[in-house]
C-alpha cells in the first residue's frame, strides 16, 4: 500500500517536471510515507512538499497544492489528499487498496515479506563459543540474535553464510586437554588433583569416558606432553559435538566452522604481520607510542597482561580511530590473540564477502575499533565490517536471580534452558529488545499458559486464526481461499479496524527490509506483537455485535479472508524470526466458534 502512494507521488512529480511546473534539479527526493499518529488524519502522511520547498524556491503549501491538483494515480487507489499544516499531505486510500493486500499475500505465499535476490554476499559470524565447554546462558543471546540476523538478511534476498569461529588454539585449549588427561587417568584408578584454572565440571569426565572407550588404557604410560595432542583433539571434538547438538535444539545451523588452529597452521597469522610490515603499518618499541604517561585501569585485561606487552611489534591502529596502537608480536616473536583475529578477518575479506557481520558480547566492545583499524591498515574498507554487541541477560525465577543449574550446580547451559521453557520461548525472550539493551526475564512467568506470558500471547495470535478457520469448516462454511475469494466479499471489509489490520499486514516486506538493514530482529517481533494486539482488540470490540462466521455468507468469506491473510502474515514473520507458528495451543483456542467472544475463550 505504501508503494502505491510512493508511485503516485513520484509519477505526479515527474509529470509536473515535464510540464515545467517544478524543476526537480536534484531528482525526486527520498520522501517519507508513514502512517499518521492519528488515524483520523488519513492512511499515510507524506512530507515531500516540505523537502522540495528550498530547492524549488516555493512555499511547501504551494507545492502541496500543485501536487494535489496534478495528481497522477495510474492505479486509481487514492480517494483524496488533504493538505495539513504548512504542507504535509494526508493521503486517504480507496477501500480496494486495502482489499488488494489479500491478493498480495496470496500471490506471495510462503514468500510473503521476503525480497528477491540482491546478489550481495554477507558473512554472519555468531556464537563462536570456546570449545572448552558447552554453550551456556552467557552465549545464548548472541546465539539467537546472530541466527535471527542471518534469517533477516536471507529474507531480504542476500546470499548469507553463517560461520562459527572455533578457538581451538592456545592456553585454554591446552588446559582442557590437561584436565581431560587427568580425568582419563582417574577413570583408570589413579588419584588426581585439579589445579586452579582447570575444568572441574562433569562434562570433562564424560569426554574422558569417550577417550577410554576408543583408546582403552594405551595412554596410561604416556607423559602429559605426549598425551596432550590426543587429549585436546578428543576434548575439542566432543565439546563441538555437544555445542552442535545444543544449537540444533535451538533450530540453529552454521554453514562453516572455521578453526583457529587451522588458521595458525596455514601460516595466515605470520602472513598478516608481513602484510602490515610491507605497508609500513608496524614499528618496534617497548610500549605503544603515545602511551608513555598513560595509566591503565587496574581491572582491565590490558593491565593484567601488561608485562607481556613490554616490547614487541606494534600496529598503528591509532591512525584509524583506535585509542592506541596495539601489540601484534611479543618481544619473543609470538603473536597475541589480536593478531590471529586480524588474520581471520583478513581472510573474510579475501573470501569475497560484500558485508561482514560479527555478533559479539558487549564485553568485546573494545575489540571492535582494533579490528576496523586493522582492516583499514590492510587497505580494506572497514565499513564492510559491522559488529553487533549484545548485552547481558539476567534470569529470574519468581523474582530471584538464577545463576546456576539446579540439576548440575554449575552455570546454566543453554540446553537446560531450552529443555525447561522451550526453544521458541528462549528465542522470543532473547530477541524481545534491541541487542544493546540489558534484559531480564522470569522463568516462572514464561511457563504460565496465560496472556501474562509474552511468548504464549505472541503465538496464540496465530493459533487463534487457525482455530477460526477450522471452525468455519466445522460449520460447513469453509473459507474459499485467499487466491479465489471474491471482490464482493472483500468489499464487505469496511470496519476501521479491518482496514487497519490490512494496512498493517501490507507493511511486512518493508519492516523486514528495514530490520535487516539495521541488523535489528526485534523490529519484526514488535511488528508481530502490534499486529496481534490489534487483532485481539478488534476481536473483543465487536464481541456482541459482529461475527466472523454468520448467515451472511458473503461477509463471512470476507472476514475469513482477513483472518487467513493475518494467519499467513504471522506465519511468514514468525518463520523469518525462527519462531514456530502453532496451529493449536489450548482448548480455549480450539473451541473458538468464530464469534468475537473473549469471555468464552478465557482471553
């Protein structure tokens, strides 16, 4: 519907230019077409006259009057245009513009809200949890946000690759291997003692059991150094298997698992250092230039590892927005973590992606300017790299914060949370706010089957539509179908709330495109919430005066078309988010008789 208004205004402006009424020296501006704050002001408000006033040298109201007088509406969908204030255009559409939304939904089918191929290749890296343990709640928000972003970008027509970066190199991986080897020896009767920093959780014992099952006692006489590669191999393999199983429970898949160990073995880390040297982007020094008099935050990682940064090869990241230059080789020539990350991102660019997106925890915010500066120093466009930072989540139960698993006495795993409240509830709750906002949710509230549970209320909107359509079949008035419903039946949809619902449905493609561009999945979730709330409100308002299914067969078909189009819109939007659209939820929904009687449904 919005496109109809945009096309009519654009066509009119071009016609006025051809007739010499306006110049349009800069072309038709990107004017806004938005629903007005007050429904009484029309269907859409347009600011194009305000935007053209300066370049055309005319008062905006005079330009607005010219537009109204010269309107070219080839689709014949505009009823009238009112001029408000200094020159805003309030557009009122004909009823058929609303009814055509049903046809658009029918034609698009499961593709409703999605766009055609753009040819743009996008890489989304998310989760990337260390393979030293399971995916826990601390990873959960980034997991669901990253997946939803990938889904949004795919729905917008982009060629999306989902990637998991496996940090299978370095001290943490070695510590895992040492712990697994100790548990392996323990399973063969040896007494062991874990030291600080090693992994005491039960999953390490399970890994050791897998090792025993495959290798028996062949490593019992081996030294730690001899057994460590095998211990690390099995530990990483089993933890990755567990991570993938948990992600599958969350309905999440990755296309690529990139290994840091493979990156190191390939020589890519040394290669990126040489590339920087060749471009004159490095220097040797005791400390970063310009930080001689600086005082570090004692709680920062930089302060904690300061002794390891005294002397080495520094990268001139401060020349491209970083707070200071960063060390990439220690004085003994070994690379730091940042160096491998720079090499990894260099490879991302070399793989030909037009846009590269990382989903990080908010505690990685300081890493972002270093990566962007590092890419700029390689002669690459840092604007191709986007980083979404997700804030922490607090889990509550009856108002009290939950920090450990009741079953394991450890940090709560994502698997535990999914098993308790369901994958859909997890996804919904982790997507319900913008990523940079802290969130908390009460597990007890999520488990209640009531409208106080936002997830239940969200999915119930779709289930209610399905129940109405089932009831029509039971009453021997089955809906004919969106693709064949008659114009006469659609013409009976004249209530303001019916037109509002149709207008809202028409906005799904735009909402998806805007959410994808902004990397903000919550926009689609909000759209669904608003649409569902408007449907419930419409359903309640007419509970004593109107029915969806009545003796007026023509009107019934029109209203069933509205319900079917709403159901299709919600199902498509839910799929884009990765949330299930249930056909049935409760007995209340199943006994829906098509009347607007919320009391009978208990809603």
